[in-house]
C-alpha cells in the first residue's frame, strides 16, 4: 500500500456540505466500509474551516485507485492526489 495526500477544493457556491442531497452521499462515500471497496484505507481527514478545502491521508495500491475513489468529489471541484511518505521514511532515506 502506498500513501497519498489528497486535496479537494470547491467554490463556496458549490459547497457539497450545503447541498442536502449531496452532503450525506459524500459523507457515506468517506465511510471506512466504502473506502475499502475501492481498496482504500482512510488514515485521516479534515476540512479547513471556511476555506472549502478537504484534506485526506489515504493508503491505496496506486494513484489510479485513489483517483477512482475521489471521483465524486471531482464533480464538485478540483482534486489533487500527491504521493506521500511518513516522516520516518523521509528521514531514513535522507530526502523529501
């Protein structure tokens, strides 16, 4: 499993949390059980208050798996998937 940092951004007028139909669907999509169907493990998630930006720390087989999992969020805004490493591994290899 590889580690990924994902950033999703949307404009205030397209905020999924304000949509009474989309909000529960996206919340359900982020459930542990659903993520496992995509081969994804969610290690952490947070929304920056007032910034309409979601960050996820995910484990998955590859970037394509993560992109498939994030597809519902791409409908509301941008999705950036970045390969990442834990700090301990970065120190062990001596470079970011």
